C-alpha cells in the first residue's frame, strides 16, 4: 500500500495506508504514518504532512531522522518556521549517521533566515564549515543570503558568484543569478565567467540557454573581433543542435583562418549533409583539408562525412573519410570507431588484405575500444579464409571467448572453433592483453547488525524509495554488498527494472564474466524471470523460445510494465499503440484501449504475436526479425539488399544504425546468458542434492 501511495497518491491509496496506520502500533504504525507524511509532503499538503509525521514520531520508530527532517520540510512549507526549527535544532547531534546530515544545516539556516534570526543562522553555517555539507549549492546559496541580510553585500555577491559558477546547472544557480541581477552585480561577471556558463549549458544539452548566453557574449563591448566571432559561431552551433540554423546565417558569419573559421565550415558541412548535398559537402571538406589540416573541426567533419556515405551504402567514399580521420587524428575521440569502420568496409568490399592490415592495427592501437572485439573476430575469419592459418584463427577466437564471454562475437567464435579441425592456438603475447573486466569483491550475505540496511528495508515498507540507495551506501562497510542489498529491496516490492538497473551499474563487466565468477543471486536479478508462466505460455502458443522473449523484454524495458518511450511505445515489449491495436484485433480482442498495453499479461500476449510475425516475415532468422522489431521491416529489407552476406554475422556487423546493431547483439547475448544461468543453477542444485545424500 505504501508503494502504491508513493506512486499514485490517489484518495483510495491515502485511505488504505491511513486505515493500516490506525489499526497498528509500534514500528508498523510508524512506517505507515511516515508513508502518509511523505506522500502529503510530495503533494504540498503541508498541514496534513505535519499531522501524519507527528503521529509517526509518537509511534517511536527507527526512522526518527526521516520523521524530523521531513517534518521540518513540511513545517517550513506550511509557514510554521518555529516548528520547523524545533524539529531541526540539534539534528546532527541526535542523528550523527543520518543521510540528512549534509542537508540539515542549509535547511535550518534557511528557516532561521526566514525567522530573522541571522546570528543563529550564521552559527549553524559556521558549525558545518569544512564538512561535506558546505560543498552543497544550497548551503552556499543560503550562506550568501545570510550575508546579504546582514548587510555584507560584497561578501554576498562573491558567494552568489561562486554558486553560479561552481554549480551552473543547479536550481540554486538560477536563484543566485537572480540575486546578482537584482543588486546590479551581474554586470561584474567577466567574459570568462559568462563563457564558463555558456559552455556548461552547451555541454549539458541546454542549447536554448547556451545560445542566449553566447548571443549576449557576442554583444559585449570591448571584445576583439576574433573573440566576438568565437561567440557568434558558438551560438550558431547551438542553433544547429536546435535545428534552427540556415546556411545563410552561417555564411553571414565572418570567415577567418583560425579555429572559428574551421568550426564555421564544419557547420556548413553539417547543413550540406542534412540536405543530402554531396557536392557541397565534399567541397567544404576539401576546403577544410587545405585551410585547417590539423583542426579538431576537420576531424568532426571527416567522421560525419564517413557516416553520411555509410548510410548511402557508398562504402569507398566512406572509407576515404574514415581512413583520413584515423590517419590525421589517431587520438581523436572518434579515431577508433573510424579506423574500425574503414577496416570493416574494406572487408565488405572484398579488399581483404587492406582489411587485414587495418584489423591488426585496430587490435594493436585501440585494445580498449568497443569496436576491437569485432576486429578480433573478423581478423580470425581472415586467418581462416585468406591466410589458411587455423592456429591464429583459434588464438583470436579463444581470446574473444576468454575476454568477452557473453558478447555476440563470443557466441560466433564458439561456433567457429569446432570448424578448425582441432587446431591448437598459437602464442601471441599481444592478445594476452585482452582479459575479462575485473569484478569487484562480491558477497551474497549481509551483516545482521547494519543499522543502515535495516533502515533501508523500513524505507521500502514506507514507500520512501528515493532514499534506499543512499541509506545503504551510508554504511561504511557496504562496498561488497550494497548493490545486491539495494536490488533485492527493489525486487521485494516488484520494482524489477530498478533492481536490474542497480546491478547493471554496479557490475558493468558482467558481460565478460563467467557465470561461476558471480554469485547466482546476482545473476537472478540481472536476468530476472518475472511473469515467467505468462512468457512460457504465450511463447509456446507462438512457437517462440521463452528465453528469446525474456531477453527482448530485458532489452526493451528492463521489465518495467509501465514504461512508455519517447517514441510512444508501451509496456514490457514496447509496442506502439497501432501495433497493439492490430495484434489485439487479430487476437479477437474487442474494445481494445492503448492503456491495456501497460498490463503485463496483455503486453506479452500481443508482443509475442508481433514477434512471431516478424520472424515469419524474415524466414525465421532471429537477427533479421530483431533488427526489424527495433528499426522497422523496411529498413531491414534495405539492409538485406545491400548484401550479399556470407553469413548472418556479416549482416549484423553491417547494420549501419549503431543502436539497432547493439540491440540485436544484446538480445542474442541475453538469450544465451539466460540459458547459461538456468543450466548453472540446475547443475548447482544437482550437486548440492548429491552432496546431501
């Protein structure tokens, strides 16, 4: 009930938790009243939040710091600053290990400031100086506000500037800037200060704000022409991101023989690419090569040009641009990807000796790049077909299996190894560098005396989910078990997707780890099987492998039944409303409504039918069907026409959309991993049973 209340906050949800609170005592009542207080606070029903939290305090639970801190927030919202100060006074002394210790000083200082108790507010802030609390944007903001209220205007302005420049993307930065504007001190921000803000907005993808800031900068008096052009071109780059830039606007910018001029040409090149004007695109890149041979903007233009021709299936031209980028700019952020694509497209064109050279360079120069596992595999294929060197092919394949155990190409490598006639791998010290990603120390048991873990479980009971991870990590000894504890708590109340995400963040190297190297309980959360009976039944009805369906769901929604994507796809299997309606009609379901796609059973029923149709459309080939599920069947037909392919591995590697290629590979990887986990679990269970006899 508390989880439902935290999510929905409907009258029925409030009534259910309130009835539970009234009918229980002790810890159970405390959790229920805390759940009510938290929900009322989220709804800004501050007086009701205060009442519920007062009841939680009387119930004498273990979450006293949560009660006091949330009660202070509720009292502040209700305008009852005296009650808020009473709840917070001495908070860090009462709760020295609370997760709110870093936030309490700024909240208390804000309350004291509102009460006009400036000296007390300053004392609270001084008491937290040098602690992690003082690094928070909110702490620094109230520090400036107290200084301003005390008439220390110069100090306040310096503090507001520090907030603005140190935390430019925070809400507090907006308040600090407004304070500077009110006092007329915004004019004291230097050009360097303002550029710091503009760059921060741009890097955060806040292009409207960045554009406005660059626009203001370009009008600053006293700038030299080159600096003014920097800001004008930067503004144009924001407009390109916002899809508002026109060629005339860029052509109106001053040309110059510096990085501003190079970026200006790069913008023109992107506009030419956008309108598919190959002649203008090539002309502009040629000009950049002549005028700006070492500019990073030329590197960007070369990579974008390569991508342009890759999507047009003009592989020779794509190779030209990718190869030039890798040669001119070997340390560029896109160099490894460009180098790989140059090699792969050479392979696709039958230029096998050139491909061999590039694959060898990829392995040597970019061992950590994500593309290099592909280079290892395709170099192995060329050892087989071109060099007739089975020993080196086996070396490459075994390297992949060792270092990338659950990757798509590890599956492909395992299929290739038996075809080598028992060839023994050759020695290659260079390939010995490739090893699985190191795993952190993992345990599958928890300390019985951790107060933070106990509180985290109580927080789940009370629906205060946003604090669970922080509470667990507050235990100084939680490194080896925090991720599992957090994930198990999420799983306990059905938040499977949050559990999956928690462990994926904690174990980014799981795809290269053996099943035996990670405790089984972790795998069961990383690759869960909720709604398994439904998945099995609907898979059987549609002649599908249930592991394939579970793998697709894991990739599409991570088992979040309420997921709705930016493309308006719904539920576990991420079905568009139009697809859902069509599948429902075929299933004989009348009066179908889109919201029914959020029902797991309905979504699986319709999604498995749709997946079956994709498989039938592409002759039962999973790779084609999965690519179509993600990108549409017309695109897959276009990619098929770009063949021929010697095998399905060539088709997958040739998918030009990175998202779709990785999607297909991930689902096939998931499917194999699911099966390996269940096989290991059965083997482990059988061994344990035999040992107990």
